[in-house]
C-alpha cells in the first residue's frame, strides 16, 4: 500500500527531528531528503506537499531560486520553515491545531493514513516476501528497538529467526531474566542466551578510562556474537534495530553528522550475510513503542528507557567490579521503583543511578562509615540531542535517598545531577 507523503527538504545545520515528528503525529508519512536531491527525484516520490527546514541566512536565499520554482510550478504546496530557530521550532510544534496542521490538511489535502497498525501489517507482508525460506539472525539487547525488530521478523517468518542475547553482566537488575522470559516463553522465539559475564569482567579489570571501556565491550560483544553465529552455519540476513533518528543523525545531505550509528556494535566482517534487514528504519522512537504494543510486547519492555550499549560499565565511574555493579543495580532499582510509584515514569525521558568513584564520611548506627556516593540523573528530552534535568518533587527524592542509604550496603550519600545537555552529556561517561 502506498501512503500519501510529505517530503521534508533539509538545508543543513543540526539534524531536525521535531518537524518530521510533528508531521507523523498527525498521521501523515514524511521523509527527510537533502536539499541537493534533484527535482525529478522529489517528483518521483509523488509528495502531497514539501516542507523546507534547516539551513542558515545564506541558504534562506534559495527560497526564490529555480529549484523551488520548478516544484511550485507543479502545483505542489511548499511550507518554508528554514528561518525558524530551534526555540521557535518548539512553538511551531506546539501550534500544530495552526501552522503544520493547516498546511497538511488544508493546503495539501492529506487524509492522514499513516498508522502503526497498518505499518505492522504492511511490514510483515514485505518481510515475508523478502526473506522467503531463508534464515535470519538478530542480536537482541533487550532494548526497545532490537526487541520490536525481532518481533516483527518473527511474526513474518517464525522459527526462521534466531536471536542471540549476550548477557555481558552489565545489565540492570533482573533484566537478563526478563528478556529471556518474554522472548522464550511469551513469544516462543528461538533465543540463544550467552552467559558472558565473567568474560567481560575479566577484560574490564583495572580499566578506568570510559573510552577504553566502550571499546573493550564493543570488541568483546562482536567476538561473542561472531562465535555464536558461526555455530548456526549459513545465515542469510542480519536484523538491525536502526530507527529514523539514527538515519538523520548519521547525516542527511549537508546536515551535520552528530554520530555514526552501528547497531550490533559493528558488524563482524567475516560473517557472510546476503542482506541487512532494518524493519524500523522509517520510524521514530515513539512510533516504535506503539508498534511494540501492537505486537503484544509487555509494557515494561515497551517503556524501557534508552540504555547505553556498554550498559552499567559507563554508569560505574572508575574500575568495574562485580561488587560495584551489585551496589549500582540495587540503587538504580530503588530509584526506578519510586519514580514508577508516583507515575513520573511516563513523563521523564530517562532516569537512572550512577555509582561515583568518590567515597565520603558518614554515620550508620552511630558508627563512622567511609562509603560510596550515588548520583541520580533524570532528564526531559525529545530525542536525546538536548536535555533538561527533571524537577522531581523533593519528597520523592527524599524517599529515594532514604531508601538507598538504608537498604544498599556501602552507600552513605546520594546527590542529584541538575545539569542540562549541553554542557553536560546525559550519561556521565
């Protein structure tokens, strides 16, 4: 089924997530293309309308050039948002029942036929057609993107899919068991769980530099994945959980490259695949969550927060040890539990605990202690590119702090991070 669509032409600068997200929220499919794309390529997409975003005062002058005139000659409505600043973009988004809505439905005459239920139906059909009777492999992290990708492929080809779940020992409390239970018991997916906890901790022994931690974990993950994949013999396709912001952030035309995205931590070079399957490549994160619900994924997994590939290794400052990981898991679980109790989990984009490498003097049961400090981080964000710290009520923070210092051994101090991104990053390492 061909959906009506809007083409968003990007004129460079920071990748723009907000405008395409607002268009999709109105149930209209849109696609971001570089402004260097030819008029013929734009016409071939048969768009109902075109939105111009990004750029600078220099590129704004393009508004009356031959390129735009050619498009307008065809009777395709054009909305120019290039001069809109980031702050003003937020206003545009909040007045969608005005600027964008009027453009989409009054000028472009869109019906709004982009829904996640129709996406699931069409995606499963296309996957079945493409894969046929071939074998598919998926590296399952337990995160939303890889999990939903796996469920879509499983719905299309069933037991032809094998998922490899590498437990590197750097997951949060009970996550390893949760992933195994959901995918094996609820969905009956071929799941190979690899217990590589000791292997990863051995490699991380004595390492304190965050970049070295990331590289070691990435390399080790590839080796484990590669070893397990070889045991399966010839595999035709590899599933990746790439989503649309990954594509945008990796650079559209002259847009700034924020970061290169390599799902699965980089592909093993000596495993031969006929092709890569990226079923979520056209979706934003909130759309991925809706697809997860359509497929029957438990809400706890659907709402799983963004979690770094190196896991708790980059939330444990300094050397990573089993003892420090256990402390962090317990503190993080308390924080998440209290946030969920008061219903803030649906408002806050990401919240987690960090085990700092700092010790300080404290008192427990009238005795002096010299123990760790746990930091709490909670932020509001749209796409993780910028973030503001969450104003959690003091009584909730007090309860979290009281529970952590009384229930978690070797912690005697809790602090709350109130730094925005930029200048700080969301994760501490």
